[in-house]
């Protein structure tokens, strides 16, 4: 199964990515520059952003949580139990599994057979020179270009002052000499309509990229569970369970719209939700790809996509329909 999703989410008062502020009492949100087409030509604008690395990490967290509920739960790296992505150390030639056994990092097929997180989210073993490109690819999440134009001149970022208070046994704020004090600090927050895009090359789950012709290195039942876990991980990720500072400011996140496509074969990516014409442009890609022989299922939430698109009411329903497709294609086997 190959899945592509693009869409838009409304984010208010979020601080999902932070940069700078080390050793200071001011914490900045991550920023990047985007090119926006205006009536007068082109403009380069600095905007708050959530990096693809951050998005990918939280998909990884969801994948681990769901995969741990399957009969194959020990086929993860020991690191994955701490939500540490599969990045093997410079001198490592072996990796410890969740059950304590070790896997040699010499052959891609053997690595992904025993380590589902390395399979789905990729890895690099510098010492042995073995690597695998992640099957989950995530873009930066940035404010939509039409939103940027409409709110031109408005501040998308503001700073909020926080305090941490350490009180004495009497219930009063003590002094720093007593080991208790009040710490003041400021943290930036951002708001806006954001575009996103996600690519899931789940047709390659269990298949060594160094020898695709050799087929899957894992049994069909485990392969299916890995794919299911990767799809289910989209649900918490797109409901706001993503990014930094969740304990103090869980984001005011609402999915406004999205489009998605799925196929049993590799298919083109959709246009990023940043662009104001991403639905129309993606529709043209799908229709032209179908004329070339691609068998593509399309889905849409809260927007008009291609005529044959299945309308869904939520991310959960989209994932449900993708799981139904997976069950049908595998003949209902488990």
C-alpha cells in the first residue's frame, strides 16, 4: 500500500517546535522562509514552522505504541521503547531488541526482519555501511500561502511570560539561597492555517530496498501488522499529539481539510497543502496518472477532490477505509 496525504490544519497558540533559547529565559519557535506569489510578484516571508523531523518523530511514537499491541511486539529495537528513532551509533555492529536479544547490523534483510522500527522508519549503521531510506516521509508544516496573503502585516508569533514557582514548606516563595524561588521565562507561540504533506511507502514494508526483487523478508501476517500500525499512527499525529511543549500547551489543533490517495503500486505524491491550489493541482496529477494506468483510490475531507473521491468525515474514517482496503487485498488473512 502506497499512501499520500496533503491537507490543512488550523493551529492556535502552539509551540510545537522550539529553537534557540538555550541557557536563556526566552524560547523561540522554529522559523523558516517560504516563497509566496502575490499580485505584485513574489515575496519571501519568514514564518513559524514545524519541521518534518518533528512530524516524523511523532509518527514514530504512534507506530511504536500500536505495534507494541501486536503479537510481534518484541521485534523492535530496545531504543524504540524509549521512543528513540533508529539511529545506530558510530561503532555499533549489533543492536539490542526489545526482548534483550541482539541483531547483527550487517544485512538489511536481517535487520528489518527483526526490527520493525528500522523497517518502517529507516536506519543508518555507519560502522557496517548498511542503510535504509524511511518509508515514512514528512514535509515541513508551514502556514498556507493564501492565509499568509490574507493576514499580511499581522503577527503570527507572540511571546507569553510563564513562571515556575518553588514554594517552601510554609507555602511561600522562598529565595534562591533557600533553594526555592520563582523563575520567570518567556516562550513564543504561533497561530495560523498550516499546510502539510505525508508520504507512506508501505508497499515496501518488510522488503529490502537493496534487493526489491527478492520480496519480503518477513511473514505476511507480521507485514500486515506493521502496515496497520503505520496507518493507525496517523490518528494521534493529526489530532495534535505532536511536537514539543505538549504538557503546558497542547496545541489548539483542528484538521480543516485533506485529500488522500492510495494504491497497491508506487504513485505520485500530492501537492503540499501550503499551496492555495493544492487540491486542484493534485486532482490533475491523479487524473493524468490514471490515464497512464495507475490504479488509484482517492479520498477527501471537507473539500472537493476528483469526482471518484470517497468523502470521509475524519482522519479516523480515512484510516478505517485504508485498513479495509488492506484487509481486502490480503484476503482477510491475519
